C-alpha cells in the first residue's frame, strides 16, 4: 500500500477510459435505435473532488458517441477525446500540454485498447471485471466493477494520498 500512496501522491492528471470503467460495458438500444449508457454518480463526484484539488481529468474513449460528450460537459471536463484510438499518443500530448511527466499521470482502463497507456503512466489501474488482467500488471485492480464506482475507488486513492 505504501508504494500505491507514493505513486498516487504525485498525480497531476487522471485519464480514464469510459466503457467498462464508468459504465458496465453494456449498451442499451431503444426500439427507435437510440443508444443509452448508465453512469454512476459516485464516479461523477470523484471528478468534482479531483478538480477541487486541482487535478486535471481527461477522458480518452475509442467510442464515437454524444453520450460521453454530454456526461463530460455536465461534469465540466475539458479534456475529452472521443474516437481516440491512440491513447498513449494522447497521453504524451497531455503531458507536454501541461508540462508534467508521464509519472504524474494516472490512467484507469479495462481492455486491450488501454494496454499501452496502462504500461506508460505513473499510476495505473484496471477494473475488477477487466478481461485483460492476465495481459498486464497494473499498480491497482479495483474491487468495484466498471460502472459501479470503480473510477471513484481509484480516484479516492489519489485524493487520500495528496
């Protein structure tokens, strides 16, 4: 736990995937063809708490959907990258933009498109229901599953360390 606290203490930016982290990976479709997702209010509160501490929150999702834009707008998240298929390059961009090292970036994801990012940041996490737990060794695996406060759990470690 000491190692986690040490890593979390220096975090300046928290980047996150959406599907499988903020959601349970399921997508709902109405008979009219409209897509819907459910988000946990716990994760939304985590964003607010991080922002109050001056920690930047960035969304990096490979999905191309207005649902994520709407959620990010409600939470006042400025760094939102929709249809992002090169997450590691985006993290390097954010590192330069904010003049922070990759060690000062935390990332939480859940699937193969998150692997490079997870291996390159200062503090990494997978959700407990992630199908890639055997493909990388993150710093932390949440006890909560995606869509049920996993982002909040990860954020709380960072917030409590600072």
